[in-house]
C-alpha cells in the first residue's frame, strides 16, 4: 500500500501528496483531488468486511492529519510522516473515553507539566480506539491546566492497550488504552496548549465525508449528494470547507446511515435465512446488517450531526426559508 501511494491517498489531497507516485504513475500526487479520494474510499469498502476496512489504516486516516497540520517542529513532523507513510509505524486517534464520547469536552485524561517544564505526565484511559491494539503512536486528547490539548504519545512504559470485542472484527484492533504516569516531551504537543479542540475538529469533515462515501449502499440519491459536495470540496480551501460544508457533510452522513438502516433491514427481509448466515449467498448482507451501525455512531452520532447541520444552516444562511 505504501509503494502504490495508497497510504498517502487515504489522507486526501494536500502537500503530503507532492512528488508521490500513485498507482505506478496512474496519477501524479499533485493532481490528486477529492474525486480521486472518493474513489479510493469507496473501492476500499469492496472487500465487504467492515472490521477489516477499519483495520486497514482507518486510525491513520483520522490522526496523521493532526500531526501534518499542527506539529510545531518541521523535522520531527517529517520523521513521523515518513515512518507512517512507509508502513513501518502505525498511528491512531485517542479522544473518546468511557466518560466522554459525543461530549469531547468531558474527557478526564490529564497531562501535568513536570517542574522543569520539559515533559507532561499523562494519566487516564481511552475507550474504543480504532487500531490501538497494534499502534506505535497515539494522537491523544488530554486535559491540561486551562483546557483541552492534543499530544502525540509513543507506545512506551506505562501505556497499555487491551482489545475490546466489538460486533465487527478484531482486525480493526479496537482498544482500551491506559496511561499510567506516561512521560511525554513537551515538543510532542500538537497545536497550542489548551487549544486542542481546534486540532480535534480539524479532521472531522474529511472523516465524516469519507464515512458517508463508504456506507452509501448502491443508493443513487446519496451518491448524487456526495458527488455534489465533493465537487464543492474541489473548489474550496480547507478553512472555507469548514464554514460552508461542515453542516451539509454532517447531514449527508446522517442521511446515509438512516438510509443504510432501511436498506439493511429490507435486504435481510428479502433474502430470508440466507441474510442471517455469515457464508454463502447472503454473506454481504449479513455483514452489512451487523455493522452499518458503526457508521451511525462513529465520527459523530446521527443526532449530533443532525443538530450540527441545522445549527450551521441557521448561522450561515439565516435568511433562507424551508
Ligand atoms: C468501534 C468503535 C471505534 C471507535 N474508534 C474511535 C477512535 O479511533 N478514536 C476515538 O477517539 N473514538 C473512537 N470511537 C468512539 C466514537 O467516536 C464514540 O462512540 C462516538 O463519538 C459516540 O460517543 P458514545 O459512544 O460515548 O455515545 P454517547 O455520546 O453517549 O451517545 C449515545 C447516544 O446519545 C446521543 N446524544 C449524545 N449527546 C447528545 C446531544 N447533545 N443531543 C442529542 N443526542 C445526543 C447520541 O447521538 C447517541 O445516540 C469509536 C467507537 C466505536 C464503537
């Protein structure tokens, strides 16, 4: 995947693609746009194995962007990027806790500075961390003195992971993570101290758009909607996308998973017993019916995204009428 440029492509268009040879020269990294990104995302789902799909570097897709955008040292950033893009090291995003899912601000994992100001000491837990079981780096949300911050934490003494059994596959490496007096150099801070929410939110739109693309099951209306949004993404810089497209992307993901609910239910009914069997004719339907809820919860649950979509519309288009 590294040699074909697939690891690079999972992060979407950007500077990290410059000079990268994609699929043996089929596309130049510089020319890669959001339509290529959509194709990559939708092709990756064709294995029809939802757990494997997330195991296949989903953690990297939602966490490496934070390092690329917010690392405070260029040399250090390039070292991490090289290790991860070569496939040598694995990275994941560790924000959610048993105490805080939708409400990110409620996290309890703490990072306290040492007296000499050179390190943070991290204590706490994280839950449901995709790829965590086999990751080397954890982009971790922590509570610092006056707010939320994000640290890149290397697997080391005091950082333990254990597997959580979910209704898809252990291939996803879903983990419970414990930090017990983990020592982290202050240079590993991403963005500014106490301004971590910006770092966490920065990747949400791409993640949600990508998840909508992956769950759309042969549904013309949703596919047309995502292509419309994708076209707008190709014309807007990232910051402008956040203003104009965060709401529509949220509503698209919500509607895609509501559609998935209907489609999974109907498909099982039509296929009968075959759709309740993990092998044979109905295997794909069985897998989809068992796992479409992952997309309805992860990366922003449906209610949260519906709320976001309506709030954004009221804020940015106050004069429009339904
Ligand atoms: C398999 C799996 C993999 C995951 N991978 C990662 C990962 O890699 N990294 C990571 O950091 N996290 C990860 N998560 C966590 C995921 O992002 C959260 O599960 C998700 O944000 C929802 O949080 P929650 O499960 O605590 O549910 P809750 O936030 O408790 O929500 C429960 C229900 O209440 C609703 N609700 C909550 N607040 C409101 C509100 N204000 N208004 C209306 N309704 C509301 C929700 O929509 C939902 O229906 C993963 C989760 C799972 C299950």
